C-alpha cells in the first residue's frame, strides 16, 4: 500500500488537478442523468411563470403603470436566470412576456385554444433553446476544467521529469512522484512500494493529507502480500489494479487499510527493464471510487519512476564498472612493476574484498601435501586468517571444490569438524566464493571472498573475481620467470667467476711459475759468463724483458680474478684497487668479516669498473667509495666530481655491472647530471646465498 508521510496540502493554497477532474466528472455525470428531468422542470416553470404573471397582470392592470410592472417582471426573469440558469430563464422569460402582452397591454386576449397553442409553441421553443444553450455552456465549462486538469497534470509530469533528468537522488524523485500522484488523484494518501526478494513490499515514499493519521505507512515499513491489496493484485496481474473496499479480508495490508479508514485504492506497476520493480497506489477514505482514467494518470508517472530507477541502476553499474577497472588497474600496475608476489597477493585480496563488498578475502596456495596455505588476507574488521597458516582440504569447503573441479565454487555450509571451517566460524563467515588461480595450465591456488551477512554473495561474484585471479596468476608467472632469469644469470655469473679463478690459478701455477723458473735459469746462466762478454749483456736484456712479461702476466692474472679477494676478503681487495687507481680514492669500508663470495666478487667488480670509468671518462679529481652492510644488505656508494652525463642506455661498462648486480638479486642506480659528477648506488643481498622465488 503506501512510505514516508509528507506534509498535507494546505486548503486554499493549491487546487489539485484531481479535485478539478473529479468535480468535472461529477458535474457531467449529474448533467447526463438529470437533463431530461430539468427540461420537464423548465417547461413546468414556464407554465407556472405564465399563470403567476397572468394573475399579477390582472390584479395590477388598473393600478400599476406598464412602465413599472414591465421592469419588475424583467428583474424577476433576470433573477431566475442568475439563480437557475438559462434553461429555466428562457421559458420563464417567454411565458412572462406573453402573459404581460396578452393580459396587461391592450388589446387583451382570451385564453382559448389558439392562445394555448401559441403559448405551448413558445414554451417548447424556449425550453429547447435553453437546453441547447445549457449543454453548450456546460460542455465549455467542462472543457475548460479539463484543459486546466491536463495543464496541471503536464506541469506535475514536467516537474518530475526535471528531477529525473537532473539525476537527483532516487528518494527525492520517489517522494515527488508520490506527492504528485496523491494530488492528481485527489487522494488522501499515496504510497510507492518496492517488491523484495523475500515476498514483501517495502515503502520507499509516501504522501498524505493527514500525516499523523497515516504514521503506520512510513517509509521503510514492510508488508506481507498475504491478502487483498493493490500490491498483491499488481504482482499477480502485472497491470493496474483497483480495490473498492477491503471488506473483512484478513491480510496485513487490508487490516491496515481498515484501521486508517481507507475505502478505495488504485495502483499501477513500476516496470524496470522488463522486470516488475514496484507499485504506486493512491487511496481514499470516501466511498466514491476513483474516476475511470485514474490508472492512465498514474501510469504516466510510473514511466518516469521506471526511468529514474533505470538511470540509477545504470549509474550504479557504471560506477561499479569504474571501481572494478580502477581496482584491476591498481593491481595490474603492481604486477607490471617490480612488486614482490606477496605484495601483489595482499593487494589482490584487499581490492577484491572491497570491490565485492565482502567482509573477508584471502589468497590461498595449494601445497603438495593436500593442504592450502594462506599467502595473503584482508578483513573489513582487521581480523582474518593468519598469513602462513595451513589447513587440510575438506571435501565440502570451497578450497577443495576448486581443487577438484578447477572452476569457481561457492558454499554456505561448513562441516562440523574441520580446522578451516572452525576458523571460518570464528570469523563469522556465512558464505564464501572461490576462484582458481591457474598459472600456465597448472592450478596454483585460489582467491576466496567471504561474507558474514545472512544473504549470499551476489550471483556475479565468481565472474568478477576471475579478473583478479588472472592478475594474480600473471604476477606468479612473472615472479617465477624473473626468479628463473635471475637464477640463470646468477649461474652464468658464477660459472664465469669460476672460470676466471681457474684461469688465474692456471696462470699462477702454470705459465707464471714456468716464466719465473725460466728467468731464474737465465740469470744463473748469465752469472756463469764473464761480465765483459757481450753475451752476458744480451742475456741480461732478455732477463729484463722476461721480468716485464712476468709483471704483465701477473697484472692480467689479477684482472681476471684478484687473488687478494679470495685470500683477504672485500676490504683488502678494495684498498688494493684504491692504491692502484690513477684518480685519488677516498675509501670507507664499514664491513667486518667475510661476505658470500658472489657478493664480494660483484662488489669488487662494481668498484673496479667504476674506477676505470672515472679514469677514462669523468675527468674527476677525486672519487669517494663508501661500503656499508646493514639489514642484510651490502650498500656501495661511489661518487666522483667529474663531468657527469653517464647514460647506461647508450652502452657502457655500466650495463654489464647492472647485469652482474641484478644476477645476485641486487639493484644498481645511476645518478649523473652533466657538470655534477656521477653517483652509483648499489644494494646487494649480503645474507642470501642465492636468489629465491617467493611463489
């Protein structure tokens, strides 16, 4: 039936089109039913006026002048016209004139058959003319009132249409429509209701002339459809319905209608997108039913309401789509960047939970021992399953259903004895939807969203969750690819370093030792020859060249792999580089003890290549090298005061350094503005022996 009660219309300030329409309809009905009676009465009035005028004329013939009696009779006719209308005034006037002419003004006339015939003809003609004039007049009045009612209706429709076009809040549109319908239909109360999934109707707007008398029909009140009512009739027929009395029906709406004194109601459906959305009903306390065109009037407003509801739904769908795209874009940005999988999983859980209006969201990974582990969690109340916790698969749980089918699944039941079900009950979970995360054809895990509300999650939850699962799968695939690439690069670097060390050992233990032996034998042979011999001088020159070759070989051996790095560690090796640099080096080493070999080798070659680049290109007067280890990271900061402008993208030794650093899982950043020198910032994972995948 009818929602929030609005203020009554103040009498005298607004004449509703419904009042006008009702009055016009009433007049026309009375007119059609009484016209014949009025014609008879008008003829009788003419006869009576003739008789009365004759008596007056006879009595006043000798005492009252004609100039006095004539105006008096005219005034009497005008009074009849004013009070009774033209239908009565014409026969009365004709009869009065004939009686005045025949029985007051000479020559006088006798009431014979001829006189009666003339009188009858004149009365008949006057009644016919009066009836025609009355009909035309009343039709003109009815037409004028109808135009006014139509104008009022169009004005009301225009006001509502303006609200709809302005995309105002639905509640404002609903209240405006309900008020206009109530006024248009000259109703005592009007109410707009929405059909709910649980078989009830909820008031979304209402209007009343007496708010205090219809408080039971306020917005938000719900009624069951268990008896005679407009709402039930509209639901059953899908069309307009009217009720002219609720009798003794025991339904909730019928009882409420009798309690507030409603006798008749009429309502029309609100259809949105081909689906019955709600109903508008107008009700009266008087027993007179609504006019026959009331349904058509209300229907014009229901179309506007349907448009408003459709617009709101479209805006909500558009807003939901925009929110979904924004959430997916934020996650995709993380996936495309260098974010760790753990950060992506956490973002996926949070974004999916917020977007789908869930209370909880988790990302799970399937383990080889038929368990699932929680890799990320989010909660609207800050309490969710602990990251890292593991639960066995239970057949009726979403985790097991997704594992068995590889498809999205949902559940609203939880087994009595299951660790995962116990945890769900602890968190107040009532329903859960899960979507698989498939990485390159392999079922990796799932994303699950849960609700603690009684109603299940929306039917489109699985489809919307799939997009997040695909992004999570992409993040996992990217992380695995990066981990494989990093491991491959690390293996290449390690193999290269091992080859360098082997070459250095071979040179040191083989060619270098043989050259030392040859040099010693050469000097021994030279010592046995007298000094004055030219051969000794020649041997001495050969020995000097041999020493130079041996020095070059030692330098080459150190470049391939510095022995001091293996023997003394990073600090002594860097100090050796600093001493040998052609550009003064200010070295600060804040590390103690040995670091993993691959980290020491990477750091050594970073500093060596940087010093070589400074000597070749920078034109610097000094280089600052700071080495520090903190929080499991080895940090290198190498600064010079040279010309700057170094760009790794143009191809230089920095590219190789970057590859070596990233192969160890580290990072290298170059800052080099022209005229402001160059700065290298390097971070190496000093604790980890090998890069690992977080997936």
